[in-house]
């Protein structure tokens, strides 16, 4: 991926994460000349994979499991399988181990999931069945800006009434079994919000729906394969990519009619500040970043020895046995304190993808949330939580790799303070993401667009932020 050969482009995209790639592809498909510039040596942003522990052990540096990627309207419209992307679907979407040695499994089947939920089985069926049936309608509304007229108001109302509740209220109102409440709390934890935030239930509902609709797949060979497929397709339709080039100012770039920033709002101001009104810059400086993460990657000589054997049917696990436990853990982080028994998200991709580790070995990772910017070492508390549900886990470890919030921001400058979601995803900031504008991707400067996860619909590997930003420019500039 070499140097530019053209003095002028229709568009230049800064940052080659999922949304930068999506913006570049959308523009190139519209017959525009597009240059994509990435500061790192490889494209991908959060979709990179690397031998973090030992040679031959392939770890996903950030994103690992991709229900949104597999169901994204944008990704599904691309021939990514022709460019090397192969999805692997574990038998179950997710597992949630409990202290009694059992586990709740988010199965592909609604019925198979409901039968685990005791008195809540009937309400679970009634809640989830129409939502899963409506997902083809809902996905185009949930992965879109909030301030728009819905195309399917009935489906959106069926989803939106419970989804607008705080997760704690939703779980207590709809369900009587603690295991059902724990299942939804574990799903909601991906939001990096507290269980008391308005609409935190929406994250659990979307992820639950996806578990039934399509499953929670991983990319064979690592998440880097998603980026490689997107990059290959982009180049096949005429796009150019430069890697290893840090952009400090628009003045150092070739001329273009439009510039797109797959960056944080803070970085966009640093690079394009002289083009943006001071009042708009001031609004962006008030943009709020949320919880950070502390992550451990492990090279293992044995699969994780879960008490509940059925946990080995899923690549993703949520550790935090009850609604009360997860509520307390996430509330502490939001208040600036680390938890001694944190909620964990765990991934064990190599159980289903033999390319991730040498024969008879495994990889796994886990992360917990921490206050933004925290550099506390959470290794012991994370591994204590793992031992709680998988006794003997430490005996399986042959190497580990740590990343705190500072490491994540160094890895990807978009992850301000270790926030991998591109900013707090509460209701005010989903509407005003990154600032209140009718078109959230545009700026007051003509031809300058923000296309990162700091725009709607927010974090996740789905490409929709970049897609909508590019569509805006095609209407406004071209």
C-alpha cells in the first residue's frame, strides 16, 4: 500500500477502521476517486489481529465477535466472501455462567433459550419472537441516526417501548427469575453504561435479537480478515490506500472536494481546526468519553475448564452472575472506582477456529470496564473471576498480554481514555453525536465530515457511520 499517484481526489478518508473503510467504499461505488489514509501499518482500527502472546497464537486486539458485522445492511451488500472473509458461527451465541455451576445459554432457537428460564419462558417467547421476525425492518432503524422518520413505526414501537427503559427497570418489570435478569444484564453490559441509564435495555434487546436472528459469529483467522476483505474490495473498485502515514493537518494532503474523519472529534479538531468555526470546536471539546477497558489475552495449553460444560458451546461469555452483581460493578466504574468483582466479557475463539492457535492449544481473552483513563492493573481480579467459574483456569495459562486504557489509546487514538465505543452512548449523546445537528455527520465547514463511531449509530463493527456520512456527502457535495 504505497504512495499517492494523484494530486487531486474527489474524497480523502482519514482513518481505516470499519467506518473509514465503509465511507471509502460507498464513495468509490459511486464512481468517486478516493484515497484512504491510515496512520498504522495495517488497516482495520479495532479489527486488527496479532500474535500478542506467543508465535502462532492469533489474538483479536479489540473487536472479536461480530453479530452486528454479519447483520449490517452495509456489509451484507458487499461481496466480502470473494475477498477472503469467512464467518464461523459457534453452536450458541453467548453463555452466562452462574455461581451454582450452571449457565444460561443464548441459543439460536428462541424456544431452546426460553426453556431455561423457568417462570419467564412464556414472556420471553412473547417478547422476542415478534422482534426477531421484525429484525429486517428494525436493523435499518436501530443502525441509523435517531432523528429521522421511521419507515416501520409499528415494529419500532414494539421494540422501543421496552427498549427505552433502564435495564434494571426492564429486567425487574418483565421477568421474575434471577437467571433471566442476569442474562439481559450480561447483554446490556456491552453498552458500557450503568444498568440505571435510560435505554440501556435497548442494547440487551438488540444483542439478544441478533443471537436468535443470525448468531454471534467470528471471522476465521481473526478480525483482521474483515478489514483485509474490506480493503481488498475497496481497491478492486479503484480505491487507493496509504498506510503508515500520520495526518497532522489537512494542509499536508492532496486537494479533494470532501474529507472524511474516521477519528474522534478531538482528533478532527486537531487536524482540521483552522477550517472549523470556533463555536463548533468548543462544542466538540465538550463531547463525553465513557468507561475504558482493561484487557487480558491468554495463550492456553487447554480449553478453559468451565464448571458448566455448556459454556464451551459459545465463543462469548458474560461473567457477573446476577443482575445485582453487574449493576454494582458497572455503577462503581461510572463513579470512578474499580470493582473487585468486575463484570467481564470473555471470548474463546480458538474453540471454533483452529487457525488461532497451534495444535492442542487455545487462545482466549477477557476484559473488564475501568474508569476512563485508569491505568490500574486488573490482572488479578480478572483471573480471580475466571477461577470462580472455571477452577484451575490459571493452570492453563502459558503466556498473557495486558492492555490498559493508555495502551488502547496508544494503539488507536480514537480510544480516548480507553473508551472503545467512541464516546458515551447514552440517549443525549446518541442524539447529539458528536453535536446537535440535523445531519450529524456534517460540520459547519463544507466538505468536512466525521464518519467514526462518534457519530450515529455509535460503536460496533458495522460500518453504518461511514456509510451514512458518505451518503450525506454524495447528496451535499457531489
